[in-house]
C-alpha cells in the first residue's frame, strides 16, 4: 500500500521524508526546524471494542500518533481529530472520549486545534487524529539508517498486561528525545505491529538483515525463560509502542550507561544488524539459529 | 460541538487560532510564517454515494480541505489522508480514488505526505484528509472580523449544476490569495453549509448582523429572478465552496475593479453588515425586509 501511495504521490522538494516512515518530515516554509506529520486511525472492532471506556479510546487514538512522532525523534505539538460516531452515540460517550484525549494531550503539551465530527454510517466509532510535531533539522531518525554491526535495542518490557497496555501506554517521547539529543540512533521505529514485524521494517528500509537473541528479549516477569514459544508470543505481539532502535556498539554502550537513570525506562540490547538483506534470524536459548518469526499481529494499515 | 471542543481543549499560546474557524492557525516553531491546519472527512451516504466515481470522491475529499485553507487566505502545502474502505473494496476503486486525489493535489502544488488505510467495519467509504498550509503572519483572514457597514461579497455563481458542483468545484485558492495579498477582507468563510448558514457563522463570530439583497444574489442563469423561493433555494444550498467575505465599502470598490480581470472569477456585492448582533435580514425583490432563511443544507459537522 505504501508503494502504491508513493507511486501515485511522488515527493516534492520541500518534503524531506514523505510516505513510508513513522511520520512525514516537512521543511517549514521559512526555514528552521522541520515539521513531523502523523496520522493513524483507531477503529471500533479493530483497535478497541464497544466495551472499551471511551476515555481510553480517545487516549489511545492520540497516543499512537504521538508515539509515531516520538519514533522520529520529535516533539508533538498539535493535533486535529476526526471523530466518526454512530447516530445512536450518547453525548456523554463523546465527552468522555474527548476528555481522555484532552488529558493525554495536556500531559504531553499537545494542543487540539481542530476537528470534524461525522456520523459514522457503519455504526462503529472511528477516531482519526492527525498530529503535527517538530524536530530539529538533521535530528530526525528514520527507519532506513541501520548499518551492519549496529546493535538492536528496545525500551521497556514486552508482553506486559496485553489487554491493557495498548490502551494506557505512555508514548516514549522523553526516551526518544533523550536519544535524539544525546545518542542519536541510526534507525528507530515504534512497536505498533510487533517486534518481529517492525524489525523487518527497519531491515527492509535499511537494506540489511538482523539477528535477535531470544535470551535477551525483555519480556514481562511472568513468562518462563525456558518456554521459547511463550517468550516469542510475549515479545512479538503488536501495540506495545516501545521504541525499537539501532546504534553502533560504541554509541549503544554510551547510552546504556545513562538511559535508565536519565529517563526512568529500561533499555535492552536484543540483537545486532547483519550485512545481508533479508537474513532475519533468531538465536534460541541453546544458541541455535532459527529464522525470525514473521509477525506478532499485523493489522491492516498503509 | 465547537463550544464543547473549545471547553475541553483550551488554546495554548503558540496557537493563534484554534478550533472554530475554517482552519487552525499555528505559529511555526522557529518563527516566520504561520501554518494552517484543516481536517474534514467525506463519507459515503453523507457526502457522496456508492455510484460516485471514486476519482471524484478522492478529489472532493481533498478539495473541501483546500477550500478551508483558502478561506483563511492561505496556500495549501501538504496533506495526509486517512482512508476507510469496506473489506470488499476492489483495489481498482482505491487506485482511482487516490488518482483523483493526486491529480487535484498536483494541480494545487499539494503534496500527499502520509496516510493510513483502515478497514471500515461499517461498510462505507470514508476519506478523512488533513491539509496543512501556510499563510503570512497577520495575513490570515478569520470569520470574526466583520464590522457594521462592511459590504458582503461572494465569488462565482450559486446553485450551478448542484449534483455535480460539489464533486468538481475548484477550491478558490487563487481568489483568496488575491484578496489576502491585495485587498484583505475583514472576514471570510467558504460556503460549505450554504450561504445563509455560513453568513450566520460570520455574523455570530463577529458579533454583528447582516442584510442580504435577494435581487443581487448571483444565482445560475436558469433561475427566474421573479421566483424568490427558487432564488433562495439556489443561493442557499450547501457545498458551493465559493468564498463569502466582507470588506469596507472603499476596499470593496477597489477590489471590484480588478478582481475578475485578475483571477477570472466573478465577485458580487450581495448585502451589508448591520451593527445589531442577531439581526439577519433579507431584502426581497419588492424591497420588503424579511428574516433571513435559516439554512440551505446543514450537514452534521463539528
């Protein structure tokens, strides 16, 4: 779908990065910093259910887009929100959804500057925010910069309270800014489709391969380190919204020293980048190489 | 709905104009010009039908947002497009929709820099673009600047081929820029909900009243100038996407001299702004004052 889009919409000069990364990177009209531009919709029956508290629906819709801005190394500034509601929706549902959205917006200094509400003729709630952020020129972080020999790192723990994390996660803005300012990764992405899928994205964009070390994967404490399928299930599921990034061994060593004490979040080396494009491997608990699982949960998206 | 949004999302300092006008006005991070930010969704069964050619659906979705940028006096630069498709949608439908969108984008120098495609569980096509544009600081035109004594003007002709115009209209970017640069209106809006509804919006935002002259309304040639209901129906319908604006009599006289020869579009004085808020009148063909019709077609939107 991204290829189709890129064929139909070839990039202009004032656009530094168009379709295909976590967010577009736009040169502001007069010069100076760059704008980041992210849009992702959350849909009832796909990303949440009718039983999901509306405040968490609003929160999630904004959080996934803030997470995309973070994955570019940027700071979110503004959002507009397109909200599709079934005809029968109570006003209180809408109010609570907006409140959840507004609370997260306030927490991250994001201002909601516009929106459109439409009747959703299909009877499902659709929340489609667009978030605009900023990043210093030459400080944004793409998916395409991973180089052979780079280490692969991930923030936080994977597989934690999976029914809830996708609704209440904190977008990793502080972590991303710490990296962008102090220890710029060679490539970065947020884990929306799952560790294995999103690592494949970095590798495809960078033209490299990768190996992950199963024993190093930072899964939640309850998962037995002896049960490989359980570890891979926990690590590979989608909507974790942690940062997955690559850095040279020297840079990785430097950031490992101060990351947790500076931003309060764990960071773990989980593998390394290989020179061969398409070589995607997992080193299991007994040191055997296997092919990398294909995906956790790959939702339908462009 | 706008009031609700404004209560939940109070504006921050870097935002010059938040929710409630045609587009948000944002101060770019380093200074310089301003960004404009518009989002409006078009929905099957609300704004088009299953029989509408997909290229025109894509075109319209982008055009309504470019029109909002124009109504602020700005130039559109970038767009992202959220596209919701029923599961059964043919790839060719999607391609043709994108192509219609891309053609209009190219025509106006707008770059599509991102997008998300989602399965529309309700089975209707939803196209929700967000367009970002630019405008010089202090040159953007709000709805709130109309003053007693200002004349009311409108571009183009109203009621033309109503089944088709809402799909193929040209957003009035050139006209708006000509005004913003040479003869800044005191207030401006694009006609999305209809002349009467949108004039009410200008009056409400500006705290003034207005009178329209029925005989002056520039309706399409086929409408008898003796048939008041027909004239009002033609003039009042929604989705005309002409510019409605106000200007002092002196400025109006100046712009009337050069507008058509400069941009090729008609412009007509159709009434004047009254000092009394809430006084909304129509002067009919015999010079009698009536109250202004309430609306043409007021679709459900925030």
